[in-house]
C-alpha cells in the first residue's frame, strides 16, 4: 500500500502522505528524537527548495565558493595530461582574439599530442572547454578559473534539470549528492580535461525534456537549445546519441499523456530553437572552416587523418595506409597504446564493456548511491524512471563503440544518474517509515565524505613537484629567451609527462619547446631563432638541462 501511495505521488511530483499504519513500529527514544529533528530539517529544506531559481543559483555558487575558500590549502592545479595542454592551447588562442593560429614555418619540430600543426595550429578538440578556459584566463588571469566557473554552471544546470523530473526538495538534495560524488576536488574541477561543460549541456537538454512533454515554452526551448549547443561543442558524438534517445523519449512521453505531437512544433518551441541553433551551427561551420579549411570537417577529424594508425571507433575497419611519423614518441604512442587497445576491443567486446563500467561506475556512484539506483530500477514502475534509464543506457552503449573510456565521455548524461538515485531516495524514505527523513538526509550527506578524501588527495598531489614547471621557472628566472630541445630516452613513458607543448604564439613565447631531431635538423631551428639561448633537456631519469652547442 505504501509503495502504491508513493507511485501515485511520484506521478504528480507530490510528497506521499503515509498512512497511520506506517507509525505502528515503536523505535527507541533517540531514534524518535533524531527522526523528529530530521523531519523538521527536511521540512525547512522543502520550503526553501520551492524558490527554484534561487536554489539553482545557490547550487551553482556553492562549489565555487568552497573551492576558492581552500585555495591556500589546495592551490590552482598545474596541467600534466596531454589533453590538458591541448585545451590550454585552445584557450590561449581564444583569449588572444583568434579562432586558430597560422601554421609555424618550423612546425615539424613542435609536433605533439592532440594538436593540429597543419593546415593551422590549434587543438583538435571541440572549442567549448577551451572557451571556458579562455574566459577564466582573460577575466581572472588563469585558465583554471574557467574550469571553476564551468563546474558551478554544471551544478546549477543539474539542479534545474532535476526540478523538472521530481519535487524541488529532491532536486536540491540530488544536486548536493552529485556535487559530493563528482567532487569539488575531483578531476572535473581540479584539472583542465573537461567534463563539467558537457554535463551542463546535457543537464539543460534533459531538463527541457519533461517540461516540453507537458507544454510548449519559449524559455525552456531556448535553454534546451543552449544545452544542445554545449554538447555539440564539447562531446558531439556522445551528445548526439543521447539526444536521439531523448527525442524518442519526448515523443513517447507526450503520446502517453495524450498530447498532440504537433504542439512540439509550435512557434514557442521552434523560434528559439531555430534562432539559437541556427546561429550556433553557422558559427561551428565557420570555426571548422578557419581551422581545417572545410566547414564540415571537425579539427578532430583532421587530426585523425594526419596521425591515426587505427580508427577511434572500434566498429570501423583498420586504416590501410598508416601515417609517416617524424618523431619516435608519436609513433610509439600509436603502436604501443592505441593499436593494442583497438585490437583488443574488436576481439573481445565483452571485456571492453566490463572495462567501461569499471572505469565509470566508481566515478558516478558511491556504494550507497549504487544501491539506491539498483533499488529504484528493481522496485519502481515509474515511466519517468525508465525513460531516464533508457536514455542513459543508449549513451553508455554508444560509448562502447569508442576506443577509450573515461568518465567525461559520459558527462552529458550525468544528470540521469542522479535522477534515478533520487527515485531510490524517495522510495527509501517511504519504506523507512518514521526514520525516513533521517535516512534521507544521511544519504544526501554521505557523498561529502568522498569529497573530504578528495581534498586530502588533492592537497597531497599539489605538494608534489612538477618537473616541467620547475624547469620553466628556472629558465624564466635567468631572463632572456630560450629554445629547449627535448631528447627522450628509449624507456620514456609516453603516458608520463610530455614536455613539448607551446603557446598559441610560439615565436613570442619566452620559452620554445622543440623535439630533438638530430644535429642537421636542429640547425634549422637554431638558424630560425638566432637570438635565443639553446638548451638540451634530457627528462630521464631526472630532468637534466645543459647548454646546446650551436
């Protein structure tokens, strides 16, 4: 009976009223006292959560305030992963007022991971993450502040999304759970690798789904289109697959409610979609044209055409004519990392699926939230729950076709995880009778224990020396302009620290990083930079910097 009451309340997004039979049990006094205080606190949160716009703004501000408050303990992170430097190149380009950079005359010396050198010099990645980094860099003096802004935006958008799927108090609690689980000190906040931008876009698009299922709305259509634009410029493939599933869900939802499908194409929905979507699509085509020379060719595609030995989608056949590599470290990356991953995924898809879950589940789920999700899926018969689960399943299955698996690949569907988890929390509250409110608040608070462990790990990581940063500071301290040839040993770790990354305007940089290409080829670069002091850097086993004889 209690489950039936809960199911009925869920359909109207109302709080279930428990029957007197739910109070027959006689808990201990301390349980009664704790439950009473928890119920009072939950009622207070319920009243506060009704101010939906204010709650969304508060949820956006909270993680930024917390992270900035401990900058003295966990300082601004330094980039270390290959992809981070690529995004920083995009940010450096955008903050300089350019969409891309002309190819450098000596570009062969500067080839590196995830960056185009021809036909222009730019990151291979979609531009949204780089634009947020550029915003932080331009306004506050450091690209990391753009990451901080994007994380806050993600939390605000998640709250708005959850408000469309469930009662306001659960939207507030679900956002707090997401904030604690993903982590204010996790890699979506404390690196330049991305994740939050796509999650914000997915939340806006998925938050529009239940609202548009009920009625046409200019504001909702505009926000949903902005979400689509963010996905298209951050995680275009995964975003497209998820949006296809969401569109099918929207049509089914309206049909089940007995509403005409033609209302979806009313002027209230179409005008903002066409205006915003048309402007964004035009800009994207222009950006592609400036970077690759073709409006329909993404920078990512141009990079793959230049360097890929195997396709990035495992269902595609092997590349018949592998590229010619000028640098051993790039060749080693494709032959020892990318190619084995591709072969393994094609030969054993089941193992690839298990690995994908192994990588994603600990990021999005704590043990408790996973139990809540499992309970919701097993017990609840809510159509909304199964729509969310179906969209998430489509996103995950689409990701299995890709060569690699990282949590930020699934970022667009972040909100779906916490929609299902909040269904589980509502179910837990109903079935737990008197102590339901207490358990609910305890469950909402547990992810912040995860956040505490993250802050300790982030503090320890911040204290570790960054070799590239140390060498950079020592060179800058000597003054003048420098040219550093990097020579790796044969046992160089290709997934370790990469040294050869440069600014958007290479010639104006105080330090230029180049690959050692032998005496004769190096002379070309020495002649091009006659006024720079030349150095030879040997990173292994410890970085050693010596003068390079001209």
